[in-house]
C-alpha cells in the first residue's frame, strides 16, 4: 500500500477517478482531513472536501503493473 496527494476539484476529475478506481483490481481510498471514503464510490467522493489536495491510498505494491497503470490514469491529478 502507498499514498499520493491529488487534486480533484472538478466533476470531470471525480468521474475519471471513479472510473480508474473501479477498473483497478485493488482497493483505492480517498482521505481528507476528517474522512476516508472508497474511491470507487462517486457519492463518497462528492461527500468530502475536495477544495484542497487530498490523499489517495492505493492498496497495491507501488512497483506492480496494475498500480503503475492506475497512476498513469490519474497522473494529471497528482500534486
């Protein structure tokens, strides 16, 4: 498991993150200051404060092909 900081400040970014997380064969969680939500839940992502950078927790080995593919999909959101 490893984490990265991201910004998902638009509806399009939220939708794209949910698509990427849903396709991932591992757990992806989003953490803001107060809550942790499943990144595969669009309702969960809309329930947190996205005005500042948030943390994405990726439940896979950082060097795995799957996690590298996921990071490529969200690379423009990385802080």
